[in-house]
C-alpha cells in the first residue's frame, strides 16, 4: 500500500451514455402512475406528482419556450421555493435544450438574482412565487429591474407582455405575464423538441466566490446520470422506498432532476421549515407519515432530534440518515438506534458532486471528528502541500479531487479557473484534510475564508459589501463564531465613524432591511445573527483589519453573553 496521501475507488459498472430526459421518459413509460415527487406543507397538506404528470406538463412548457424563441443552449434562470411547479420548470428547460440557471436570493432588492441573470446571459426567467405572499416583494423588485435594468421600488409599470418572464403559477396582483396553468390549457404546439446529447450542459448552480460574487458551476446530462451514489435501474420495489430531502432545489444536494431521473422517490418540504429548531418534530412527522426509509438531514436537524430523544417513544425508525455539509463529530451518532438504524456521513461539493461516503455507523460505533470515509466509485483523491505535491499519509494538506463528474471550470470566470485546478485536472477543494493509514479521509477545516452556517456557505465579503453602504460606519468585518446547532454563526463587527452616533440597534435594523431571510433558500440567508461594536479594529501591517484577532475577540464577547 502506498504511503502517500492518495486514494481511488474504481466504478463497478460502465458509464451510462444517455440523457436525463431519456431516463425520465423511460421511467414514465414503465411507471406512469408512480408518485415520484411528494410535497408536504407545514400545514399538513400533501401534493404529489406522477411520472406521467411531470413529463406531460414539462413537455407542454418546453414546447411553449421553443415557440417563444428559446434555442438550444440558451440559459434560462429559475427561481422559487421547493414546489412541484419548480420541478416542472426545470425539466421543461432541459427538454427544450436550454440550460437551467439556478438562482437564489440573499438581498431584499433582488440585485443578486439580476446579477446572475446578466452574467449568465439568460434569455428568460421562470419564477415560482410559491403560495402566499412571502416571495412577492422580491419578485416586484426583480420585475422592476427587468423594466428599468436597475434597482427600483417603483412598481407602477409592472404590467408587461415581456416573454422573457414566465410564472409557474398564477399570481394575484401581477398581470400581463404568462403562467404555467395557462400554458397547460393551451392547444399542443406543433414545434418539435430538440435532439439532446449526453455531454451537453443542462444545469448551472451558483457557489460562493472568493470575492463574494457568485461563481457558476455547470453540469451535463452525463454528470447527472452517472452519480455513483444513485446509479441503478428503478424497479417497482425500489420506487416504494421514499427518501426525504428538503435541501433547496437550486442547490446541487437538493436538485430534484438528479433524483427523479435515477428513479428515487423524493419527499420534500420547504427548506426553511427544518432550520427553525422548534419545527423538527413536524419534519419528523412528515417523514413518518410518508413511511420514508431514508432521509438527508442536516447536522442542525440531527441536533434538534437528539435534544428530544429522551421523550421520543415511537417505534418508527429510518433505515438510513445521510448527513453532511460540515464537519461531523461523534455527538451526532446519538440518532442511531433511536431515529435510524444507520448514520452515513457524506461529503461533496457543487463542483465535484458526491465525493466520499463513510461506512454506515450502527449502534455503539464511534465517529472520529471530520471522518468522511473513502471515495465513491470513480473518484480519486489526494492531499497536497502548498506546491501541489502529494504528501505522506497522516499529514494535513489541501484535499484535491478528480473524477469524470468534476466540473470543467467556472462559467465565464477565467480568473477563478486559474486557481481552481492543479496539474492533470485535479480540483482544489479548499478543505484541509488528512488521509489516514487505514484509507479514510478526515477533514480538518477550511482553507478558504467561508462561514458555514447550517451548511450554507457565506462569504464575509458579500455581507461586508452591503453593510459598508450604511452611513456612519468607518469599518466593518464579518467573522464566524462557533454554534453548536448550526456549526457557525455570522457575527458583524463594526467601528462607527467618530462623528457618528450609530448603535448596534441601528446596524441591526439596517441589516434587517437589506438582507432577505424569509425568501432565502434556507430560511436564514446571509443576515448576521450577532452584532458587536468596536472602538477600533486590530490591524495588519498591510493596513487591513486583522480578522483573526477580531474573530478571537468576537468569540470571547459572544461566549460571555451566551453563558
């Protein structure tokens, strides 16, 4: 066995050279009336969609998009909460030969959505406002941006026949835009769907950039149809096994077409539900009611379940809980034997997909903190030093990943691509790790300055760029502070201008106005939780704030507040 920090795991079967649409069409023919998508509402409601219904509605919408001028390879932005209509929209984009650009919102004036739309040169925007009025403010802002191509709160000219904007449901108060229910009732269009090929890109996800600006990651049919974790032919028996996954649809870990094309029955709810700690048993009741056998649950959700395990007297238990998104320690194994028979730690990224999976943890097993197991099939891993050279095992370095499913490069971002890979297409994960002598990978931390709150990756620069616009502030610095439930929390530290009487409450009110929470994908967004006022910041010789020292001070002050 090599003493170097390198691991690989060969695939057990050949690659599938096909498109996701071929797989979905095949499944729709074999299992037309199977409920492949099940949406559970916080109010106890249940909506489901069969393969037949999904393909029929998506095909109708795809032909409408082509009729309206969408051509093969065009980018179409897709925005909204987790709903059945969202999935119809995504599949329709793919069937039309276009590329679905997943966008999420973090700031109240919708500039982040507009920036991605422009950067990707999108030709259209599919919007699902969800039920109620939660998303309407952001949609009004977005429509105003379309009308004027600049931020505005004047909605007087919202009415428009602009074919670049289409709603996935009817919206009271917004007139002049086509919507999915209206399109479904139309006569079938005579247009033909284009021929698709496995290596054509179909999905673009966004991920935090080093400057706070989103980077865009594209994946092809081939990438989606060859995920080793899912790849199998569905059967009547396997389709009865339901998996609960409430990750935002616009995130790679929550992408519905990845699951439904691979024959996995998906139960989901709004992502913001589980983030609220007092809702964990509501989520669990959904899982139980649907008789799920598997669930992808985030660490904070496991922590909430653990806090209630002594009062949990039900016999219902999952076969497997999958968990990831941050460094996992032995604390979380307490769900085993109470809520699940097995706990599986997974590791992946937007750029590389699923990378590793640890052997299932059973009752009595111990988890070393950060242990993410061995590579999935078809994946190679190595740990390198600062010069890109592989290092001996049991030594820390940067984890690098290579596989057929790793993305080819950031979309229209050559600057980021210069540092994303080292020789022979090894992707740099930005995580510090070691390869153990027994062949496991252990994550030790992050190289990049990213805050991981409830598995959402937040760039401090992105938050600072918004807050510094507030008058009366001299300096701002956003740092992470530890949090038992969400792993890390966002702390905004600021120094007021000497001529200003800005207070913590003033800064908090500014952030509440400018950072979107209700309409964000995970129900938290990028809004800081803690606010600390400083007389001055410790500074580096370069003239920049010393964030390491600021972070230590923040941890000390917040620790004393929460004790």
